C-alpha cells in the first residue's frame, strides 16, 4: 500500500470533517504544518503511531485509513 494512498484517505476524511491540517498537526505534536502535510501527500511514510494519533484526532477508527473502499475512492479522485 502506498503512503500517498493512505495520505489521500486521511486528507479526505479530515476535509470532510472540516478540520484544518494546522489543527491536526498541532494536536499530534508537529511544530510545522508542512511536516504534517508531507504525510498527507505521501512524501513521508506514516508510522502506525502517527496514524493512531491522527485517527484519534479525527475521531475515526484507524481502519478507515486502510479501508479498501476509501483507498479506491481517493485514488479515483486523484487519477
């Protein structure tokens, strides 16, 4: 599974909830938003610990990030 796919799912969920990248970055302990957005863009690998923190911040089950339907939907949007 590609980091970009997971990042796209995270970004999609975050935006659907009206939550800013700045908010998530601050909640999970990033000093800069750009470091966090690199995760969403797939430029940086997402660790399980980071994924758990992001899921908790977005109030979703971590499995949503790896759900095949979500991965397909976001890959179709970016294709």
